[in-house]
């Protein structure tokens, strides 16, 4: 698994059990079981928003990860639903960005199971199919937003920010 740093560098998986912190390019790199996780020096000590990107297409997953890391999010990636659920069972992710059409488990199935694990999870569904029925099914499964491939940086940014805003609003209303 690859984790992207906020300064747009990416790093290989770190062996499990390694616990190190170093500074590179204005970014503090923390070795975790998930790999090297980049935290901008200005945000050390602050809680970063964690985004899990799930897509079976490597190029789309990496493009999305780079965009989100550049925006200052801590990014974790998975290539499918099973891997994503395993991560979600261990990591308190704030937003899930998932493709709809994937082998073994669809993004809608993943979203339903993810919401059972983390009810306050923000979610964005991405698909190459601009089908209204897919969008409706994703929204019924709990998606906060829907993006169609090919998407722009602005599209992904707006969708993730919308999902975060919806989760925060629901949390404030619940208080």
C-alpha cells in the first residue's frame, strides 16, 4: 500500500513494526503499519482528516491520492472493497472515496458495510458510468456526493469538501 505525503511525494510501504519520524520537504513522515504517512510540519499535533481512496484502477487511485494529499489530507489507498474494509476496521477514516464498479465488491456494497462500521463516515462515490440509477443507489447507500469519471481536481475537491461539511453538520445537529 502507498501513502502520499502532503507535499505530493509518495513513499513505499514501511515494514510493519517500524516506528520512526523524519522530516522531508516540509513534511513530517511517520512510519505506521499503513506505510509512511505525510503530515505537513505546520499540522503536527493537529488532527488531520483521513481519506481512504478505493479504486481498482491504479492510475485513478494514484491521481485521486495525489490530489487529496496536495489538498492537505492524509491519504490511505486500497485497490478493492475487502482491503478497504480491513483498513476501516483499524483506522478511523473521515471520508471514503470509492469507485462503484470494482471486481469482488461494488462501491455501493462497500459503502453500505463501511457505514455499518463507521456511521459518521463521509463518502464520495466515483464512477465511469454517468447513470442516474447508479447515483440514486449510491445516495441511498449513504453517499454524500457522486463524481463521474473523468473528473477534474475541482470536482473531487468539491465532493470531498461537501461530504466533510455534511458529516460535520450532522455531528453538530446531534449535539
